[in-house]
């Protein structure tokens, strides 16, 4: 074992981290400080968490509110890139990790700790995300990953250990699903989801109504953006935290934001998960609707390429890198034109753009109309097509000459 005096543990109050606290004291003979990130996971998960950490053996517990930081510094900038992982996933878990890791590092440096600890398993993506951030921000701090060290192999073995140490817990031996929630989304893994041939039952979903149970009447909502950032909902100015809560509520009521995906993990294996991102689904649909109005073809193609690269970067935990800064600078520059209003139509799980307008719109009814106009001479298209297809024409002539 490494020589450790003081360690800051990313603590959730769940079974794993409750067991990690006494395990660290037993195996490293060190002081354990619990760090809890409030990323909007809900009052139920945060209620009594400080006392729970102390009861587990931590010397102290710090709860840090990171909700606004998560929205302003990660989620809204990522939206400008159009990042979607493997065509579906809006990166809810991935986007929270940089702000959590940075706050954990800052606390460790402030308290003079010499190590950091997380409860991520050796099979998942999060171990990479956290430790890549630790390496970029404070490489001098040691990192402890108990799931890669201890001999516990089941929930029951962890419960037995807590009982041995007289650490109270409300956890039980049976836990159907593994979930992760923040103000942007909630994820679900385990249970019947481990078989991709099994359809998710309704007990999987926690935020959203099923499309079948959603209202029979469409809901309309207007989102206004200033340079790619949400500024108003239905004409009323909103702060970031209130905005996402409002969008989550209206999206959930209409069955919007559910996905069921088999994704490629960074560590090489595939995993099946269900995600609920109702507010994020609305924001992404609105931004893409505005992009179609404002970006020319070359700009939109470039933004799509940036989005693909940025989604991979966020998923892989490479937030604190020069590449992130470069890609984000490109997307932010393009988004200077993303000002305008979009009306979304929500109906039984579907989201469509009903209306859109922008002072920077490149759409011209005068040019696009099928009626008479005096701005576009259709005869001009003949020369354009001849030049556009010139390479194909030359190739065909060569083939004819060859017989």
C-alpha cells in the first residue's frame, strides 16, 4: 500500500462509498474526508449525507453545489458543438465528471490532502474520466481506486463488511438497477437491461411518462437563444437552473427524452443503458432547428464534424485538454450567429420544430419561392450544373474513347 496521510473521497452515500471509508482507514491508516458533489441528483440522495459519511468513519464531509457550474461551463458550451455520442446519447453522465473531478481536486489541495479516491469500477468509463482529470489538474496527488484493489465481489460482501465495522446502511443485498442522476439526465443499467433482447419495463423509467400515457393534445413551447445560449422560455427570462428544471418537467410530461442504447464503452466492451434526458432533448432539437436557418452548408458540415469529435472527447474524459479548448472555440465562434426563437411541438414522445426565426437567417423566401421572382434566373443553373459535373463528364468521355 502507498503511504497516505489524508485522502479526499468522492462520496455518494451509497453502498460502495460507505464501504470505502472504513476500508481506506483499515488499509491505508489515513484520514478520510468525504466530498459530495451536488450536481442536481435530487434532495433524496443528498439528505443526511454528511452524517452518513461521519457514521462511516470520515473525519468530515463537504457538500459542494456544482449545478450552475455544470450548466454554464460544460452543458451549454457542449450544446453549441451539437455533441451526441453514437447518434443518441446526450452525454449526461460524462459531462458531470469534469466539474466533479475539479472540485474534488480543489478541496484536496485546500485541505493539504496527499491522495484522491473514487468508487468507480474497473469495468467502467468513469475511472478513466476521473483519473484523466486528476492527472491534468494535480498529477502530484496519488489516486486510490478500491474496486481495483479490494477482494469484495458482491453487494452482500460489502454489506457484511459494513456490519463487521458497525457502519449503518440502508442498502440491501438486492439492487435491480444501477442509476446515475444529475440535473441534465438520469441513467439506468442492470436488471433486464443486461439482455438486449429484453424490452425495458416501465419500472426502469423514473422521470418521463411513456408516450402511451402522455397527453393526447400537443404541447407547444418557445425557446429563445442568444449566441447559442438559452435566454427565454415562452418569452420569460430564465436562469440556467430554473430553465433546465422547467424543460425537464414539460419534456417528461410529454414522454420526451427516452433512449435505449447499446453503446461502445471507452474500455472496449459494449454496454446497454437507458437514459432519460427530457430537457436536453428539447434544447438540442431547438438549437438544430436554429442552425438550419442560420448556418450555410459548409458551416453546418464543419459544426457536425466538430460535434462528432467533441462527443467522443467528452465521453472519453478528455475535458482538460488543448483539443477541447480548440474545438470549443470553433463551435463558440460559429454560435455567435445562433440568435433567434424556436417553437417546439411535443406530442407523445416526439419533438418537432414548428416555427423558427432569426435576425441572422439565411433563408430567403424571395429566392426559394416556386412563384414568380426577379432575383433568380433559372437559366443560370445550366452553366453551374455543367461545371459542377465536369469531372464526371470528362471521365465518361475517356471511357467512351476506350471503347
